[in-house]
């Protein structure tokens, strides 16, 4: 859908996308506290689990290798959560009314938020991995495995950011968007991120195995650490991520058209 009052001018390809991506990145850089916390919280969790809980979970001292792949996804969740608030602020604070007077495609507003979040979260992930290396994380992956792992992480970040953006559209206020998004941040704690699923209560194991983050974490762990790679983990990882992106695209487009039309 095009939000316009006049005929669209002829623009170079991706000009609108570049403008809104730049806008979202500038907003992220100005919100230094949120940017720092999206990196600091996963790092603190990694240090907490490694040095406080790691000895009890794995007495061999290799727990940091086990936990870093899970922390990577936790980091992505913390970073993507702010997207829900940013999108909701655009929808509730009046800026969309101004955008409606411009000859732009409606989708570029969300594209800007999602791509900026992807860039921000990849940078935060690199910081988390760097801290993990400093405290003993020792991956055995070669260049191809690193490339595949980074690609899978980027796809997961894209998927969860798209879901958070849609939550921002659906919520009635920035506070509500933050609250709804906070619920999703607990999912990795029920997965294989911090402990093997076999150590969980019998009734909880099927839930942990079915969670979307479990095959993604297991696939990243296998790629980086050389543990046995189950082909189904890759298949399910791609299926979950692509399914979330499709769901967010359909639901988000409908919500954006519906809410923008009311204004």
C-alpha cells in the first residue's frame, strides 16, 4: 500500500529504504542507555552463568563453551525487544501522520526499524562473542562453519526483530509493547541454552525440544564447537525463522494498513 497525496516521484532504487534505515540507526545511536543495556545484560548473564553457576553445572570448566551459543540468542532477544517500543512510538506519537502526507511506500517504515535492529544486534553479538573468547570460549569452527553460524544468527535476528516489530504495531502503547515483548525474552531459558534438555524434568523436556530456539541453539553449538550436527536442527531452524518472517510480514502489513488508515 502506498501512503501518498501526490504522484510518486522517480527515485533511485532503495532510496526510501536507505532513508528510513538511516533514521532508525540515528535513533539507536542517540539512545545510548538502551544500546549499552542490550549488550551489557547478555554479557552479565554469560559471566554469571559461567563463573557462578558453571562449576555446579559442569565441573570440567567447559561450561562457557556450552553457554555462549545460548547467550548469543539471548542477546538477539534483548536487542530486538527495543524495536517493538520504537515501532509503537511511531504509531502512537503522530509521526505516521506526517509520513502519510509523503509519497512513500508504507513498508519502508518497518523496513528501517528491522534492518537497523539487524545491524545493531550483529554488532552486539560480536561484542558478546568477544567477551566469551576473553573468558575461555574456544570454538573449533573453520571459516565455512563460522560463515554458516553467522548466517543462522543473522536469520534468527531478522525473524525475531520482525516479530517484535509486529508486536509494536499490535500494542496499544509503548509500555504495552515492552511488556508483550518481555514475555518472548524468557523462551531461551526453557530451551537448551543453559542446560542439556536431558537434565530437565520429564514433563518439561518435550516443551523444551519443541521451542523454536532449541534447534537454532543446537545448530549454532554444532557449527562452532564441532558437536554432532543433526540435519534436522538445520531444517527446523530455517523453517522456524522463515515461518516467523512470513507471519510477521503478513500480520504486520495488515496491522500497519489498518492502523495507518485510522489516523
